[in-house]
């Protein structure tokens, strides 16, 4: 099993956000996590990536069989965990080329590999640009500075393509995208899919799942996964709305 | 959350100065103290013409009437000028024909600094006038330069070989009456660099001097004079590091640049003097007067500086835009860490018509340091259609440091346009996490972000210098910026 989250409880400044969450992801799988606003979807993504300020009060996160809760965010990244940000941050003056070359070489150093030379890196970058139909000029611009919503999200997938993570968590990668950008981003994600890696797609809407076919769909509600199923669950949700889930949860308790 | 971030910043910015070492070279010194006899002794040791001794004595007598300026945003214990040794020269003072004859320890020092003369000679095509403790030891590339009629030598040599030029141009831009430190320098300066580019000559190589303070308790009073004659061009590099030292060392240099019609001078500095230890002990006091006179029409001067060192920096490279259509530029990155203090900026004095100036200042403060931008843009009555654009940005690392901006604007001409923009920002937790999530350590992330922030200025430096400057930012914040 690649990722195994067991009875996870997470608090922010004393307030419990995730309240006993279980999730198992195997290599080669795509999972979709859906749910209404404020139920802990982004918190889950941040906690797996190791962001500061989140307190794990109970439970564990096993990745490749090891508890990763004591690893720093950069160590987790080097171990193959990638987070596609919902709101990618701007870094003025730092070109994407420079940023990604630093990232790749720091990850290679962690793994005991030699740094890529400038030409090796540029060749790799050219190759991956095609994947997300990214324009050449974009990589000379500062990271996310003045990017449109679509450019920011494409850039996230472009970075994912370059870093080749084992476990990618994409937090609302579809939000703010028009239909063309959505298609490009989704195609990129599909092309990156292998037998070895796995992807968790966090989304609000079913429409992304028209392009990315998940193996499993989970509904996150009030800090717990309350319902899991196949891809049809997403369609059912779309049709019946989240009120239906609320009622189901209430009926069960 | 905030505490953890502070810890990281403390760690990243709390490292020791990496260039701290001391070279054991035999040094000839005179007794400490400041008086007319000492000045006469310096002048005699340097075999100076009468006019120079008179200049020194006049400056000294004027200096005695002055008070140390207190207006800068700086706090430091008073310097006892009587404790300072005003002259030190490496003993083996004969002329060298090749590097083999240079004291091997000295060469080793240069090697540690990564500026081996040999390498410089062979690889970079940079002529180096290396200054160790006030006397020029070795000058390279003289032959190439002399073919073009360019004079590039130590100030002392210029005094011996070109006294007419010295007499004509010295102290014409910065008179000894200018300020306290300028008066002190004029009285006791020991050496420096001299550069003359003749009419219509484009200097084929970057001219470079490396300054270094070495002998204990030796104040350095360098004097640099650059003259760019009509239609000429020169790019001049100045860079410095100093060995680790417990006592505060005073440095009061003067740099004067005179630019004639259609000539251009690019003056780049990377300054990395010992900033004191983490607790604020020791470090260099750097009080410098740098000024360029754009004397001729269409003349141009650019100052680019990367200031990472010194315990105290007091420095305002200025442009006097006298010639019509002349252009002045100032690009600065000043980094302060631990207990460092910097009060730096520029003065742009618009006198001629259609004169233009640009000021880009990037301050970076970390630790418990204080970083101030102080600038003056003055437009004289007759400076029709003159323009200035100023941008002053401050970046804060942590919450114990300070950034201050003191812009002064004084316009006396209605047709002129003066613009000023200022921003203050912090490296955000979101930016650091974003970098971390891609596998970049916090230290490298700070380095990336800071270099990105300073890019506009670093881009103005000559290539080799830009690389060195980036490394310096890194060391200062590892050291100071990763």
C-alpha cells in the first residue's frame, strides 16, 4: 500500500478539523475526494504534505509503510509526495526555470544522484512543456507572478511532470479553469498516470471526473470520509447534491 | 507557527562569517596617532610632491574644526582617532616582475578569497590592482592598457608619474571641506586606485581592484580617482573582503569620478567586509564618500552596489548631473544581518537640462539589524525637463530587524518630473512552504527568494561579478541568504 491514513485527527489552533479519517491508496490508483466547503479537504492535503501549524492529535500517516509525520515538508517532497496547490503562491523575480532546476537538483541530492546539467535540465523541461501545452515564454517568467488562473494550474501540473512524484495530491486543481484549460490540465494528469504512482484529486465538482476517471470516490464531510464508492458515486452526488449526504449521515447516526 | 519560522530564520541567518582569516605578512607601520607630524611622515614615506603635503595639511586643519555627523540612523561607540595607525605597508616593497616574486602568503590569501591573480590574469581578462594594506602590490594587464593609452595604477604611482593629472582633478568632485570623513581621508589617505581613459577610448577590459584590510588597528583611507575623457567608456569593479577581527576598524574612503562629454563610467561594488560576530562585536565601520561628476554633455554614470558586509555602513554614492542630457543611475542591494547597521542611498543632483536619473534600492534586513535608505533628489532651477524615477523596496526576514526609508526630494524647476515608489515586504510562510513542498530546503528557498528580489540590481553587474554577488548574498544569509 502506498498511502495509508489511519484514524487521523487534526486540529488547527485547538479546533478539530479532521475527526478520525481513514484512507488507503495503492500504487496505480486514482482517488477523488469530494465534499462541501469547509469539511477538511484542503487540511488533509496540507497535513500529508507536512505544512506547519496543523497538530495531529491522534492517528498516523503511513507512506510506503513508514510513518511520515516527523518528516519535514521538503523530506516528504523528496520521498515523492507532491501537492498541487489550490492557490499557488507568487515568487517575484524567481523564474520557473530557476525554481524547478533548484527543486529537481535538491531532490536528486537527497536521493544521492548527480545534479542535472543546465542542458540536461532544459531538454527535460522542453519535453514536459508539451505535456501541458505550456508556452515557452512562461518558463522565463517569475513563478506564478501575474499568471492567469489557468496558467497557475497548468504550471502546477508542469511542475508535477518534472518532479515525477509517486503520490500526487491535487487540491482543487480544476477550480477557476475554463473548459479548454480543464481539458489540458486533465490530459496532463492522465498522461502522467503509471502503474507505480497514485493520485488523489480533491474537487468540488463532478466535471473534472469526466476527464479523469477515478478508481474510487470518497465523500469527506465534517472531517470524516462518510461514503466511498466507484466513479458513479460522483454522478450521484452531482445529481442529488451534498444535502443528500448530510441526510444520509444524520440517518446513520 | 510564527515561532518555528523565526527559529528557521534565526538558524539561516545566524551563521558565522565565512571569510574570517588573517594573513601573517610582514608589515611596516608607523606609530598610532593623528597629528601634523604623522601626516608629514606619511607624505615623506610616499615621496609626495609639495602640493600634496599642503593639501593634506589644509584638509587636516579643516578637519579639526568639524564634528562627527550624527544624522544617520546608526548607533556605534565613538572611534578614538588617536588609536589608529595611519600607515602600513607590506615590507617587501620592490616592484615585481612576475607573480613568483610575490609573497606566497599573500597569494594564498587571494586564493582563499577566490581571486587568485594568476586565475584572474589567465581566465577572466580582468586587470587587477590588488591592494593589501594601503600599498599596491601587483598590477596586471598594464601592457594591454597602455596600448590604448589607459592609465590604471595605484594612486601613489599616479602621484609619482602623473602629478599633473592628480593636481588637476583630485578633490574637484569631493573637496576636503565636503564632510568629516572626507576631510579625514584627505589628510591621511595612503593609497587607492587611479584611472584615466583617454578621448574616444573604450576600455577593452573590466578594471578591477580588490581592497583588503589586513594589519591590526590599521584604518584604511583609500582614495580612488577615475577620469573618463570625451567619448570614452570604462567599467570599473571594486570588491572587498576582510579577515575576522575583534576590534572595530575604521574605513573612510573617497571615490571621485569625472565624466566628460559623451563618456560613460559604470562603477560596480561588491562589499563584504567583516560585519562583526553574531552578537555584534567587532566589524568594520565603513564611512565612504563616493561621488561622480557628469561634467560633459550626454555623459553617463551608473553606480551598482551590493553591500553585504561591515558592522556600520555610511555610504551615499552620488551623481552631480551638470552636463546637459547627462544620466545618473544608482542600483543597490544592501543586506544587513545580526547586529549590522546600514544607512545607505544616493544623491542625484540635477543641474543641466534634460538630465535623467534612476534609483533602484533593495534593502534586505535579517536578524536584529537595521537597514535604512537615505536619498536626495535635487533639481536645480535651470535643470529644464529633468526626470527622476526612484524605487525603494525593503524585504524583512523575521520580526526583530528594521527597515527605514528617508527620501528627500527638492525640486526648483516646474518642468521636471520626480517619481518615488516604495514597498516593504516579508518572505511569507506560504512562499517558504511552496518551495519546501517542491523539495527545496528553507535555506535554499530564502536564497532563491532574496536573489529573485534583488535580481533587478544583480542584473546590472558584470557577469563574473553577478555570480560572486549571488554567492555573497547566499553566504550572508547562510551566512545571511541561501
